[in-house]
C-alpha cells in the first residue's frame, strides 16, 4: 500500500526555524537582556530548513543574441545553514504548524545573528555537521 509523505519546501530567501521558548539564556549560550525578553522583539531558534536564496535575474548576452538563455534559475545563497542557531526579529516571523509541530518562517533580512558550532582540528576550523562519528567531550 502506498503512503503519502508530505515535505515542507522553503522558498526564496526564507528560513524555517524551530522556535526556542523564551528564556533568559538561549540554548546556544547567548544571554538576552531583560529589555529584549520583556518586549519580545528578539527570539531565537534552530534552523531546520533554508530556502534557495535570492533569485538573480538573467542578464542577456548581447554579443551573441542567438544563444538561448539558461532555463534553470540562479540564486545568491543564504548565509544560514541547517543546524545553525538564529537570533531574529520576532515581528517579521510567521508562525505555522506542520505535521503537529510548531515552526516559524523568517525572512533572511530579519536574522540578526547566527551561531554555528565549529570544531578546531590541527589549527583549522571545521563545521561540526561535516564530521560524522567524531566523539566530542563537553565541559
């Protein structure tokens, strides 16, 4: 028997975030001042999905007008990656429920800062998501 699987696709320059409950200290270790918490202007959350980015229009090549323009769209990629922790302006976020889970869709322009977990190996930084099966010790 076939089953239908739903998939949420983020479009454009938007991020899909799993919101963090309002606390004095975020899970990423950032402390939010009381003014930010009481006004609830800034919120944090983990990036679950990232849109393709800002679309770039095709610029025709006038030197060779007989060439067909490329059919595939081109995008300027976003700086955020899946797994990053994002601080964003709450008023720009749109709350949705998908598969009984609460998410926020946030435009890239509303993101204030990103926290990315990296590991230093032999003097060079690497993204933790690129390392599989690595045992890490937490202090």
